[in-house]
C-alpha cells in the first residue's frame, strides 16, 4: 500500500494499486459501494482477459470501507507501441463523498504514464453533478468526444419496493402487455448452463442481423462471464419461450454488489415468431429474480431519447438518471490524435466483437 499526499484538501489518501490480487477482498469492498457495477467486479476483469485485456485495480482507503475504487482494462495498440486504459463505469466512490476520487484518478494517471498509454478513459457511474465534473477536471481529465455518440444516462428500478408498488409505477399499457404475455403462456427460464448461453447468442445474432446492427456480445466473453460468475448471481441468462415453444426473447443480466443490469438482449421479430408481451415478461421476471437474490437496483441500460426503447423503459416505471459520462486524459498533447484513433479502434471492437 502506498500513500499519496497530493490532495489539494490536505487529506492523506491511501491507495492500493495493481498489487490487489484477492478476488474475495475486492468484491467484498465493491459490495459496500452503493453504485457498484458489474464492470467493476473481479469477474468482469477476469472475463475480459479472454479478449486480450489486462485488469488493473486501485482502491482508496480500507477494504472494509473504501472511499473510492476503480478497475481498469489495459491493452496495447497494434503496431503503435502505445497502450490504452479504459476504466468502464469507474472510478466509483462512496455516495457521501463521490466527488472526492482524486487520489484514484491520480493513481490511474501515474500508472498510464509508466505504461506508455496514449489515452485513458474513465466513466464514473454516478449521476452527473457539477462537483464531480470539477473533481475530474482538477485531476486533468476532460469530457470525451465519445459522449457525442450517445446520451450518457440510464433508467433504473428501485427493487427495494414491493412487487405491488413496482407494478403500480408501470403505465397501464405496459401492465396490459405483461398480463397478455402471462395469459398467452409465455414461460421464462433462466440459468447459467452453456446451452442457455448458446440459445441466447442465437437470439442476439438474429436480432442484430434483422436490425442491421453489430453483435454486441462475443461468445467467449459471455461464456467466461457465466463461468466466472459462479453461483449465477453475477451473470445469468434469461429466456422467454413462446406459446408454441422455443425461445423468442432473452437477456444476459450481470450484477455486482446491490445492482444488476440488463447487459445484452435478443429477440425474434413479428415475422420470425416473436409475440407481444415477451419483453414485458422478460423484464418482470428479471426484477422478481433480482429482488429474490438481494439486488436493490435494476439498471435498464441507456436513457437516450433517440433510442426506440426509451419509451418502453420509461413506461416500465424506470427512473431516468443522467450520468457523468466518459472523460479522458492524454499522456501529452501530441497523443490526442492517437487517442482519437484509439477511440475509433475501441469502438469498432466493442461493436463487432463485444470485447470492450
């Protein structure tokens, strides 16, 4: 453990950097954070190693009650002799002091400089607030142009509410379609078996081709996530069987601490055997399962008004929340151009292989 006394507030900050090698300690510390996310879990870092990334971790304060923590993913850019460092949905900080993550941010910068990283991206998974933006700017980061591709935000459901209250917050049309799916006999099954993963990937692939979109999740990554997830709480597949049998909709749900998220989805279209109410049944059963295993928050992923599923999430009772978004730091000004190339390279890999 090393000490960083560089805080402008004169507060001594203890940083555990890349020496962290204990899965249980890391995940236990993450579970104490209200805004824990799957992308900061040990399992996500391990699974990403199958795609060539290296996980690096930082923690500020004691493991029993850290004030901030971050898991980054690093890799080299082919042929450039430079690297990139991506901190997905991190750093995360304790809510009562979430703007004070400067120690972790400086540790990330020092690591990036030592390892010749052309650019660093961070994306704290917190509601956007002026104090947090100021903390990022003070640490040398600036808002990334990657934010122009989508609106940083999400919809989420408070799972501490009773089921009756969750239903009451849905729009009348959303509840009607949910009940329609129940009457049609749409059945939801879930688990972590490899066969379920393959079924889901088939649905995801068909939906992607139908909508002319890149497939967003890679087979090896999803299998690794399910394998690393162990008991099925950290990664689980959900499938909705149609009235005539066979999966017609599905989702891969990932979680950590008190929060789980709809990471990827797939479905059949109306002309392929899809049925009304399938998506409603899917999300409702995910909510019921998540409440049963102790999750307090269900993240519906994305709150871009331009998205065709924006209204579906809003009518489900989701609470829209603007997020801090992606911020970046370049090692030196000349790296800005290289950073933009790296951003495009990372975006392409995310779109075509589901690896980022």
